[in-house]
């Protein structure tokens, strides 16, 4: 559901307006070429809201430090299309017509009514910004405002619009085609998502999401409402082939208060490799009205260790996936060995939470210290 907000956002490319805090979001866009890698994109979930007259859409993309951004032409230049650029595209199907909106990092934009191309017949606004972080990653933010009148709609509340928000990633080794529809063909309307223009303000918004392919569901989200409601948020593991029964990872009851934000903070181990889909759903307990529902493909990786560098500290965070590894190892003991950068010292740890330092060449014991039962810098 797309919530109705009381204060419209200012379209300036900065997502600091209060309206965006009360907007709804999806879980993530789905990779059209490799759906099981959809969670690998960082901050890949657009936001939606409306004020009765205009549909507002925003997005945020985090580019890694070494990512080559194809900026494209700016709004001051003639932009016939944004497809060759690092870009977004938004397709809306209204009354049998498909409207296409697109924008690039430099601020260039275009719009058309498929299949006839025209940049002048559709009234809308797009602004974007790009900033550089201290770790040299870059953040691209974009906002757009599309009047319902320009879509031929006289009213919005209670109506449904089929939509596909798409992001084309051009700086990776392979072309990334991620969208709500989850197919390489962005115009395939059979796979468009359904956006229901709500008359109230209840909204689900994901604020961060880890990669469950690594064996853990790490998710933070918030729910806003302007009234007292009893909601249920659930996360369910599913098998596309139906080979195993569904498994409920999270079943959380949420009581909202007018004007309040309720938080969801999940950190749950996924202990089976038999599932390839995760279903996320938020609904009203009393009416069964669904506010958000999305199923996303995933695949548990075959590696049992996640290593994360800590910027500027000369340290790494080592996160062994002991629960998953133990299922493979059976009764055999599990341990972790880390070799120092100079190749001289080996650190060995196991379930006793003791780290032992050994000379790599001679095998001589050097020292020991108490370890951690959770992730810690190494």
C-alpha cells in the first residue's frame, strides 16, 4: 500500500523530508539475471507515498569506492534516453497505457508514453544528488513527483496502479538489471507489482537489510501509522518447488499508536539450505488488509565464513557460520584458523572461546587469550 502523507516532500534530491520517514518501501529489487543474488545490492529499495494529487517516489543507491559510475548527461543537456547511463526507470500502467519515466546520476531525465515516445506530453519532476562518503563510497539519491492528473487519473485513493521500478547497474563485472518485476525485460507488464493508493498513512519501511545468502536474516524496519492498529509482520522461508514445508522465521505482533513509529529489529539464523524464497508480509490482524507483501529469491552460500574489512582500522571482522557448518560437520569439532598478514603467526580458535597463537613455521605455542562468542575485530 502507498500511504497518504500530510506534508508533501520537496523535490530537491535530498531524502530528509518528514514525508519520506512516513513513506512505504519494498524489501529489495530483484535481479533479473540472477534472482538469487538480489539481496547483494546495497540499499536497493525505493520508497512511495502520495498526497492525493501527486505520486512521490524516491530511491537511494550506495556505490562502492571502486565503482565506475556512468553519469550520463545532465538536465541542462538534451536527454533523449537514460538507458546507456547508470539509471533508474519507472513504469506505470494506468487505464491500459504504460508511462515510462527515467533518470540518471547527472540529473538527466526523460519520459514517454509507450510505445509512442514523447518528452513533452507528461508533466513530472525529478531531482537527484550524489555525495562522497569518508570511505570513498558514493551515495546517489533521487526524488520524483508525478501528478495523478498527468496519468489521466481524476482521483487516486483506493485505486491500484501496476508498476515496475528498475535500476540498471553498469559498473559491475556484469550488467545488473534489478526491478520489482524481477525480469530482464523491464516492460513485461505481467510481472509488474501492484501499488494500492491508500487513504490512510500506515506504512512499512525497511531501513537496513543484510544478505540472507550468508545464513542470517538481519533486518531493521519501521512502521508508521496515524491510528491505533493491531498488525502482524511475518517472514517465511519457502521452497519454489514445494519440496519442504514452509518455515516461519519471524511472526511479530505490532501495536501502533497515532503518530508513532514502531521498530522491527531481526537477527535470525537460517539453518537450512532447502529454501530458495523469503516471503515478507505486513497485514492488519482484524481486517486481513495487506500493507506490504513481497517474495524475494535467495540462496544460502556454500562458504561458512564471512570476512568484513573495517575501514581505516587495519582490522577485519570474522563471522563464522557455525550453525550451518555444524550441520555438515556432524559430530566433528569446528574451529577457525587465521594467518597473520606477515605469514608468521597462526591464530586458532574453537568452541572453548580461547584464541591460541602459534608460530606458523615451527608450530610452537606462543600465547593464548579469551575470545568472543559473537563477532569481534581480529
